[in-house]
C-alpha cells in the first residue's frame, strides 16, 4: 500500500451520491474513509467504513482519527451527508429542524474542523461540500426553507473558509446539485422533479461525482460553488 495514495473522507457514503463518490475515487486508486449511520464494513483493504451519526462530534473524531491511524493522512474531505424534509414552513416541527441542523450543519462543522487540523500539518488539502441549488433558488411548489437555511449556509461557509485557508495550501469548494436521482426521491416523483430543470431531467449520481472529481483535480480553484443542476440556477 503506497503512502503516496490520496486519502479521501466521504460522509453520507452508504448510498446515493456518497456511494458513487466512493466508487469514483477508488477507480483513481485513492484510499477511502467512509461514514454514514448504516454503513457496513468493507472487504476492500483500501476502504475503512465507520458507522455513526455525523452530527455527533465523537463520530467526526473517530472518522478522522481512524483515517490517520490507518492511512497516515487526510487529503480530501467530501461533505456529502445531508437530509431534506419537504414540508410547508409552518408545518415543520422542532424535531424536523433539529434533524436537519444536526446532519446538514453540525455534520459539516465537526468533521471539517478536524479534517482541516490534519490538512494544516501538511499544508495541503481540499474540502468539497455537496450543497443544493434548491436551497438558494426557490421553486414554486417545492418546500425548501430548511434547505435554504442549511445549504445556503454551507455555500457561504465555503467561500469564507476558502479565503481563510488559501495561504495555508487548503482549498475549499462546493458542488450545488439540482434534484438528484437517489433513494431520497421515490421513482413516481422522478418525472415531475426532472421537469423543473431546464435540461429536463434529474441529475444522476455520476454527474455529481464527476464534478467533485473535477474540483479535486483543479489546484487553482477555491471558493467555487459549482452548479451541477441542469440549468436550474440560471432560471426557469
């Protein structure tokens, strides 16, 4: 096992975009530390799977510590874990708010902080977060207040951290997908959800993974919010 292999941490890695990102980085011979609540152990010696609640600081600590113990470094963090609760604003319960904030915000905060501490030791690293166009771009009929609150916040934090750590060799970017074909969306909704994008379809998980790989390979790009949304952010 080469010490020069890139080590990538992926949150929300058991299905959907996260699972596709793990697959894409492994094709590039990267070593992976993957986490989600339900993730199972991997038979691949280059993948360490850690089950846990990403909003819990102890999970973030375990993920980064295990990555360092097993592979000696952290090169890239992909903040993919996220949940969406689609209800009218006045029907959102305190439990809904707490659940979304726990995954989307606390999940980003705790593991990003720990990953950057390790990246600073090598003056090199990349953080890329999966946000959502449905956050900053409202679409009539789709309830997105909590998405706007959390994903919009991640976009702002991306730019702030990019500037804060640019001179320390650490890049910070985000991918802002349109509605993506994952288990989060029932098949019977796909036609309706596809129609809100000017291109006329939902994103595939591979569309998002490709964008993450692009940002990871682009050393002069930082502070970028890359919209991978079929034109949704341009208007409709």
